[in-house]
C-alpha cells in the first residue's frame, strides 16, 4: 500500500514538472534548491509536515491517501 502511494505521489509531482528521483524509501525527494525554505513554509501553512534541507530540497514522507492529493495541490501552487 505504501509503495502505491509513494508511486502516485512521485508520478503526480513529475507530472507537474518536478524532477523527483526514484526511491525505494517511505518518502519522496522534492529538489527545490534555493526555494527550499519558501516551499517548505507553504507545506507547513497547509498543515503538511515536511523535512527541508535548506538550499537543497524537501523530504516528503508518504502518508495516508488523502495527504497525497493535499501535497500535490501545494506543490502545484508553488510550482507556478
């Protein structure tokens, strides 16, 4: 089940134009570069807990199915 959610999240982010690498973990990596802190703040404002690595990217743990759609909405908004 977690694999299906992780796959759906990664594919959804890629469809938006994010360069999400393949993973075998319970999280996806969102490369955000210089915008990492700004984007992490947008996730936090939407009550999504993420782990930012300033200047590099954001680790997004895979959660419940409902959270995937929420993550994708925020990612689309910040992607522009």
